[in-house]
């Protein structure tokens, strides 16, 4: 026959296990979850543009359709296996950074209101590479860049 004490103990043990697992899932929910409350799931994705690497130099041609064609535009530059963030901050200036978030090395893919947003935990960086919202502990690594005749070049 059923022992009420054992049944209650089993029930409480299962309930505590369930609550513990649910708490852990919620605590880990932002990890890699772009739709989570701390992620950048509702942020528009950066347009990807291609670049070519020769030695330590990356070259990006900017045509009229490129998001980098006008001041305020930004793009995710893909060159080989590397990803970079580019933001046109003035008519003759494009700032270029690594696209690797300084928090847990996710690729930063969002951009809204002149702010780059990491989809993993919601870290935000301005177009100068500085952290404007954590958990990122430091600014993005910036590369020396030059814009001449609609060609962006930057040195790694």
C-alpha cells in the first residue's frame, strides 16, 4: 500500500528538482538566445558586405546600394573567415572594428540607433567601439581605416 509520507517526500523531491531546473534554465536563457530578454533579438540585423584580404589589408568596394554609402550606415564585413563591423561616421570616415563581442566572443550582428548590438547577451557598442551597455567588459578592437574613391581599406 502507499505510504503517505513516502509519496509526499517523493512529490516534494520532484517539485524541488523541477523548480531548480526551471531556475537554471531561466538563468541560462540569455546564453545564445537572441530572442531572450537580455539578447538582441528585436534589433535589425546588419547587412553583410564582402571584403577581400591581401596580406594584412582588407578592401571593401562601396557602391550606391551599400549601407556604407551614406553617413550613419553600418555593415558586417565578411572577408574570408573573419568578420568586422564598419560604420560610416562622416563623409570621409568609416570606423572599422572586430565583430567579436568582448563579453563571450559572439559575432555582433545587430545595429539600431547608431549602436551595434550583440545577439547573445545584449552588449551594445557605439560607432566609436565603446561599450554603452554591458555585460561587455571593454571596447571593440579598432582597425586603422581609409576611405578613398568609394573603396574602404583597413589594416589588420
